[in-house]
C-alpha cells in the first residue's frame, strides 16, 4: 500500500513538473529517419514504419542492429521515445548514446543511456554513463530502476549537453545532472559526437554480471524508437567547425534545472538510483571531483542491492561493430 501511495505521489509530482520543463524542448520537432539518421548495421533488423518516423531495431541469432545521426554535433538536445523488447530479455542491451569513438579512438567522448534486459519477473534497468577524452579508466556510471514498465509503452529519454552541464531526462524529469567543474578537465565531453541507437547481445555483461545469457528461443528482440529529436550544433565532419552561432549555443547553455524540476529529480534519485560511482568507495576511495554526496540518496543506494559490484565489467567500444551478436 505504501508503495502504491508513494508511486502515486511521484506520478503527481512528475506530471505537474512536465509542463514546466516543456518550455525549452517542446518546440523541437522530430525528424523523419531518412533526414537525420543512417543505418549502421543489422540489414533487415532495422525496419522503418508508418511515416518514416518510427524505427524498429532487433536482435536475433544473426545480428543486432543500429543507426546513427548523419551529422556530428557539438552540444544540443537529443531525445527519443523508446519502447523496449518485452518478455524475457536477459543479456539484451539497448543503447541510446552519443559518441565520437569512430573519430577519436584514444580520446573519445561518450554520453550513454543503456538499457539492460533482465530475466522474466525482474525489471529492466537503466544505466547512464559519461566519458570524456578517453577517460575509460574512470567509469561514471549510475544505474536506476524505473517507476514504470519500459516494455509496455513508449517513454522519452533525453540528453542535454551544453558547454556547462549534462542532464539526462526520462519523460522530461531530470534524473541526473553533471555540472562541469574545472577539476574534471578533459573528462567532461567536449568534442563533437554522433547520436547512436543500437541493440546488441551483452550476454557476458548485461544481466547480473553475465550470469544470464541471451536466450534466442525468445528472439527476435525488438526495440522501437520514435519521435527522434536531434537539435544541436551540427559540425562539419572534416574540419569540426561548428555552424552554430552564439545565440544558439547560448540557448543550450542557458538550460538549467528549475526549482520544481529539482524537487522531482531529488525525489527520483532518492527512490530509484540503485548504483552510483559517487558512492562506490571501494572503487573510488577518493571521490572524483564532480561528486557531491546526498545522504538520503546514499542511504538508498547502499540499501539497494548486492548487484552493486556485479555489473561493472566494461564492454567498451564494441557496440556498433558489425557482425554477430556475441561481440
Ligand atoms: C516555441 O515556438 C513558439 C511559436 O513558434 C515561439 O514563440 C517560442 O519562442 C518558441 N520557444 C522557444 C524556446 O524556442
Ligand atoms: C585529451 O587527451 C589528450 C591525450 O591524452 C591530451 O593531449 C589532451 O590535452 C587532452 N585534452 C583535454 C581537454 O584534457
């Protein structure tokens, strides 16, 4: 009962905040697939639907699938409505992320939403991560449970990236903010990135540290993307010069989290964060400079589970390679 009431309160809180967050983003129209994106791999495992604005990517025995933005962007707002594969999905990973790993192999930047499938009866989990200038030695990941079933309906996942901050949103609720601090240095992503969406076999990593593999009896695993929003400073791929004027850059820089939104974010974080590198004292005996500690949040994270130390193995950079699922 308490759970129901608190879910309801959360819902009410969130639904009242959505309208205030809309101001900046709602004007951004979604792009038809062909105008903004291009298929990366997966042949027929990528399928366009209806108006060309909805795309299915799927994983089967042969392959996963993925697409990327045609342009590179330096800062902007990037968003998609995503519905995850239903039923048994252990080992399946759906990723919605920005990266420039193809351009800067050793010093790449990355901003991730990763969805980790699970065994039946246990929920999908969501992970966010941030890398800057090849900082792969420092994982800044967080994991969350959700207040809804992400396989039942579309939900909006968004990334705001400006010179000053990074904000991850779910359904317009900010769930994570990283403000740039001088001490972060190059760890704050600062080079143009492309936007990617992929589905792949994360058998050796995704579910309880690889304990549960993808079971292809349940294939194909289909993830649906729609309302794709790309709104950033596109950059010339050859000389990396931005076409944005200052006014446009200022628009991204001016995005902050309102008081109402911050309440919603705090509420989300003290209920749904299940892991944060900021609280992992074993891994980071000294906290990284951007971490600040919220005691209520910390309490929840510590209580959350023994999964804390199980999913840590990194699976870096293989996510949009061609070829079979087991990469
Ligand atoms: C959104 O669109 C309306 C109508 O075109 C416009 O007046 C307003 O300035 C826009 N808002 C932003 C933040 O761009
Ligand atoms: C990024 O890394 C490269 C290679 O380690 C280094 O030369 C460069 O100064 C770094 N850039 C920033 C902004 O820290």
